[in-house]
């Protein structure tokens, strides 16, 4: 080895060690508040696994809902049950408190059922508190069933409203900007949007509404580059047709839409991955489209991750039970596939009982590419910073591992190559400047402690 090479390696080792020293000292101090402040201030890459409708905090949904009257919409919410229906006609949705409906749907109800609803802007304080609580998973008795079978059904008219969809994107981007993230790849719906009279808005018109909203100054001012994924609900009888429709719309709008996703409860066997193999092969006859598909979000061994890769996916959402497939674990080391990790989601939906059961650190440390993401942070009452805090606190991540997670979220993004390169360069500049600042002087003691949400405060007890 030449003297110059020895000197270079020595300098590189010294730089890496110095970069890590401050972070190791911070962890060893046991000061969770200080650790959280640093992880909040740290530049981050992107959020690759983000359901837009599940990522908006309840108070923001309420603000959005209140503003829909300016667009000509009347939103009503259910605040009581007067047993208006005969037993045989009672369905699950009828029994849901705080289910939101449009004015055209309200007008079709009988007098008794109308008496169960109030205009959303006329809720009492107690009703408003119940409405807000109904959209977050904040009780130990709630879990997977509450999330999948009531949260989305309650949203109803908000989920299908075109302006609520568009406005909520901006709230989502602002939240990630607060967390110092620079890229968002978000799952959105573009079908079944309705006008105030109940008539359907064509999906392409809905896409144009989203595109126009993302071009407004306040959206650009967030500094968060945003691209869309369309999502297919996998277990419905018409999923193949929905897949064909959304695939075509994505291909026709590649300036904004970068990929396709499939979601829905994997313990519903009607949505198993192999159901869609032939449909994807048919679609790829004419066009290629990046795929990030939920796979392995179950608490039992099966072949869903393997079969999801067979569909053509290059990113796997959750991938919890990959750990049960030894051969595939070996095949996925060092790429080209990435697992989108959602630590808070997996705990609250009880796919793991505690974090010692989660395979994330094994994936990370055997070389399977992973990135942290938030999934439905509005319904968890959490943030992207919270995901990083959980990862560091539970798995003793090194600083290099923390940085790698953000780099992976950009390296495996579906955004167009020139923009991806700009994002990588921007992240590298920001993270290097942050490292120098931390090694030299750290955060200013006068800096305000960041706002925190309920999940992190309830679990780790370091909030004010």
C-alpha cells in the first residue's frame, strides 16, 4: 500500500469516526428529548409509503371539511343513532358514528335518518371531539379491525370529494416539510370523485385538479417534491378492471404519476398476489410502469412477498414476513428491491406485539435495502421524525445507518432521473452541513422543542 493511499484511508476513517462520535455520545447520554430534537432537525430524504387520506391529522381534515361549503358542497356527519331502519336493513355503515355524507346523499334520506345527522360546521364541542377521535387509532382496544373496517368508511364523503383530495395533499406536504423531508411519493385516489349534485367526475379531470393544485405557490413553497401513485384495492371483485383503468391513466400522466400500488387486507385471500400475474403481464405488453406493492403485511408465513415480486414490483410495502423465507432473504440482499418499513403502523395494527419482533434491524444489517416511511401517520398521530426516533431508540442505529435510510428513500424513488439526481445532491449537501454543525457546536439550546404528536409522547414519555 502506498503512503498516499494509507494517508487517504486514515483521513477517511478519522472523518467517519468523528462524524459518528457526536451521535454515539448523544445516544449514550440517555437524553431522549435531545435525541428527538436532533432527529427532527436532521435533513431527511423521502416518504415512499404514504396513503394521503390516512396521513392527514383529524384537526386538518376538519378544517378542510369546513372549507368545502365554499366549493358548493354540504357535508353532514352522523352524531346519533335513532334506530331508523328495520333490523334486516341495518348494515355496518349505518351503525358508524361520525360517518360523513354529501348533501346529495343527505337529501335522499328519510326524515328519521336526517335527524341522525348535522351539518359538519354545526357540531357541538362534544360532537367535534368525538369526530376528531373517530379518525385516529388512539386506544389500546382499537387495532387492525378498527382501522380497516371503520376509519375509511367514516371518511366517506371526504375521501371522495375532489377538493378535499387536492387540499389534503398540501397538508401532507407541509407535514413532511416540518419533518425536514424533501420528497413525497403518495398514494391517492382519482376515481369516484363527485360534484355537489352527486354526479361522478371523470378520473382524468380529477388528475387535472390535483396537478393544478400542486402547481400553486403554497404547494411549491413547501419545498417537498411530490409525485403520485395510484392504488388498487386488491380484494374487490372488480380489482382487475380497476388495475387496467389506473395503469392506463398512470401511463398517460407520467409527468405526475410515477407508479402503481396495491393495498388492502392481505388476510383477505381474495386479494392474493398471484391473482394479478396475468393482468400485469397483459399490461406490460404495451407499457412499463414502476410498481410498489404492499406485500407481507401479515403475521403468518406465506409467499406473498415472493409472489409480489413476480408481479413486477421493485418495492415492497411492509414486507414483514419476508423474514420467514430464507432463500428470498438471500436473493434480496444488496438490491435491486427495497422494503418500505413502517414501524409505528406495524405495532398499532398488531402485526408485531413489540419491537423485538420486528424484522427491520435484520433486513438493514444483512444488506436488504430498507427505508423508513409513515404509512398513515394521521391515523397513528405520528410523524416521520417519530419513525426515525423509534428506529434509533429500539435498534441502536448508528449515524451511518440513519443516513443510509434517507439515501435509500431517494435512490429507490420512482421520480424521473434528472429530478432524482437533484434530490440526491441536495440531500448530500444538507446532511454534510448538518454533520459539520453537530460535530462543531450541536443544536442551539435556544431552539424550540419541536411539536410532538400523541404516539411518541404516550410511548416514550419525554414530551412536555
